[in-house]
């Protein structure tokens, strides 16, 4: 208690009240926007958009990056004679993954810190909310990839505690398979999430070689994905296939995720932005770094390491590895969300990394001024910073009074629900009657 940051008795309740106001406002905003994006499902799933087309990628004309999930769903659909539904089924899986990730993070956080701090970290605008508050992210693979990371951490945890040689080999092979599937599902897994797996070995006091060996399957899969990015033949095959299935309207072009398989670069590089966009990109990036760092500081406290230094090293290595991806595209919100959530899962899964019993570890909250300050920074970010998918927005899209925005979204949702109930018909997705078109 001697090193706890103290406030005058009359001001402490006020700080707690402001924190709960931040949590309530952010919850209202995030849940409201999640419902708003989910409400029109499946009408808002279209392969002419980013999220639908990314899910539509499969091995139509041979192996190609990002196609393993679509191909698996396609094959399973063939068993049940429901192949035309594979994009809708995958979008439902992405929704489920988003909810499952939130539950997983909250359960792990509540075991580590109090409910107030758990909600501050969970609702921080550069972490979980960026995954659920934008339709483009909600129906993409981000949450699913992070769930796969949690599975890898579970398998590696069992491996490190196992004394049986055959069991250790099986667990290592399983963790390797999950990494390969994750990279073949979406290759940025290697740059955004794989460093967290490497760092888990370093924090566990494993050697550099041992930690590198752990992620070697994922790195190998990343090289294969880069070498097999696709060509115009893959795009044409996917486009014709989607026409036959009735998942692409007549005359419509496939979405950017499909067409970019055949491109040598994304739609535009970060340096293609104008000066104003670059300025707001920098503001967004610095804000995201500060918020993510605050989350790490709260969770990085152990009895033999300083949280500020530990958080800096983890986040610094993550950003250095991810730098090529940040230079190649502008989805800064998505990238920071995946980096932040993977770092949070890393710190939560390495609680006993110093081989101490959980009871002997000090409570990570209220033990240092830095952690106390981090909680207040997170409370302020929940109050004034909006979760963002991109980076080129004007200030009104990055900063706002979140509780007011949440009330506005709730009002909009209520109007939409009342309007929907007043309509006699519901949306029925158009699916071609063609059976098993190959």
C-alpha cells in the first residue's frame, strides 16, 4: 500500500464515478453499433463488399492465400448439399467468433484484475471494440484469428506442463497445425499475431531458438502464402463460381478481397495518402499506441519485472514486426485491434511465467502510479475516442463524446427495429437452384 498512488478522500469517489460513466458510455456505443451492423444480416453480406468477398475465397483454381476457410466450408457444404450457403455460413462463424472472443477476454481479465479494470481493458477502443463495431471487421476473419491464437496458447501451455514425450509431440504438432491454418486463412496472422506466440516463449524464460522453433510452422506457411497470392485465373474462376451459386448479382464484380489476389499491391499504399490523411493517420497511430500501451502496463506487473519496461518491449517488438503491413495498407484500426488483443492474451496467459504460484503474485492493479495512471488514461479513451477501422478520418471520426454517440446509435436502432416489425416481409437471400456446380 505504500507505493499506491493516493488521492484526497473526497476525490476518489469522483474518479470512480467518471470511470463508470466511461464504461457505461463505451458499452452503450459498442453494443449499439454491434447490433446495428448485425441487424440486417444476412442482407448485408455481399461478395461485392470487402467482408463477403474475403470469405468467398477458396481453392477454386488451385491453392491460393486466404482460401483454406472458404475451401473447408465449401467441402462441408458439399456433404450436406448446401454449398451455395458457404459464404453465409462463414459470416455466421465470424459473428460467433466475435462474441466468443469477447467472452474469453472478459473471463480471463476478471480472473486477473477487478471488474472495473477488466471492463476498461476489454472496452479500450483499440482492442475488442474495433472488431465488433464495424461491419467490415465484424464479417472478416479478425476475431476468428484471435480465437485460434487463444487455442495455440492453450496447447502450448499444456505442452510446457506435460512430462510425457509422446504427448508433448502431439501438442506441438497440434499447435503447429493451428498456426498453419491461421496463416492460410489470413496471412497477416504472421505479422500481427505470431510475434505474441514468440514472446510467450521468451517470457517463459525459454531460449531464443526454442521460441523461434515454436513459430517456425507459421513462418513457413507465411512464405507459401506470399508465393501463392493468386493470379487473374483465380479471380475469374471465383467470379464465375459465385455467379453460378447466386452469391454475386448479375453484372456485379467480385469484391476487392478477391480481385486483389491478382494484384501486385493493395488498393493503395500508405504513402499514397495525401498530407491531411497522413496527418490523421499519425494522430490515430499515436493515440492507438498510447491506449494499447496502457492496457499492457496494467497487465504486465510481476514480482520481478517493471510493468512499464515489460509493456514497452512487448508492444515495441509487435509494432516493428507489423511495420511492413502498416506501410502497405491503411486498416490501422484493424491492425491495432489484432495486435492489442494478441498482446492482452499473451500477458493473461503468462501470469505464472516466473514459475510462481498465482497466490504469490501481487495484484497488478493499484500497486504503482504508472498502473493507476494507465487506468485513468483508459477511462478517458473510453469517454472520448471512437473505435476506428481505418486511419484517414477527420478528427470528428476519431474523437467524440462516446456516451452521446451511444445514445444516438441506440435511438437509431430502436427506430430500425420498430420499422422492421411494421413490415410484412423479411429478407430472403437469393440462392441459385443449381446443385453442386463445379
